C-alpha cells in the first residue's frame, strides 16, 4: 500500500517539475542540451525516488532496533501543533544537512559519496538528481530522525515536510535566471547553487539551503 506521505511527495514532484521545467524553457540561465546524458539523468531520478523509499524503510527499522523512540523523550516537540512543527523541522533539518554537505566537501571519504552529484556538466532540474546511494542515506538519516522520532509527524505532516524538501531540491538545481532580491539572504536560488556547483564554496544560508537530498 502507498503511504499517505508518498502521495503528497509524488503529487508535489509532478507539479513542481511541470512548473519549473516550463520556467527553464522560458527563462534559461544558460543554453543547455537536454539530450546530453539523458539516459543517465533519468536513471538517476528513478534511483532517488525508489532508493529514497528503501533507505527510509531501512532507517526506520534501524532507529526502531536502537529503540530511539523509547530512549528519546521529546514530548515538547511532539506535542507542538503542525504549523509550528513543520517549519521548525525544516530549519533544523536544513542546519543538519548543511553540515552533512559541508562534510562531504571537506572529508575525502565523504566526498566519494558526493562526487557523482558534482559530475554534472549542464545543471538543470533533471541532471541535479544525480545522487549516490550513500549520499541519499546520509541526507535521509537526519530528516527521518527529525520527522518520525523528534517531532512524531502524522502522515500528513510528514507528507508536507518532505514535499517542501522535494520543492527545494528541484528548485535549487533548475536552470532558471531568477532574482528574489532581499529574499536571497534567506532562501537559496538556482543562481547561488550554480556558483556552489562550480566553485564548491559556501555561504551560510540557514533556511532551505539544503533541505532535501541535493
Ligand atoms: Zn556539493
């Protein structure tokens, strides 16, 4: 049976890809050849979708085996209303993923898990899905832990939180020329992420810089 959160994520993915793919064609940042490595990019997004679910199941089993739910008592965070829990989880997950991503660029062993993601010649929404299995695992672990053990999300809350991750992940890898003005100090843009891809430099952007599996 398909879980409720998977339905949310699938609908969100279809919608956001439809929207951003259209914007890429209207306002491309760089001219790109979408046929270049198309087969590899399609396989990559299928790996993200299916392996992401496998890791989620494995992580939950692993965390349950460690009895994390019983050991960690986060009654305060679990009792918060969804409208507070979701944005809070997004910010905390973003903080965690910033450090995971930073570690991937700083430590050689972790870089090996991430190098496939930076093997992209032409960055657009589909090529941005290139992700190794270990990269997926390292990005999934804090998100699963926060969603199901710290905040005890309901299926709907998990669906919304993970859908935000889907939107951000597709958004930052799009080939769109966009200017968000002062909002760019808070929200990451495709322009900024392109710079990151080319220079592997960092700028601290707390909110939404890494949420999702990029
Ligand atoms: Zn990177």
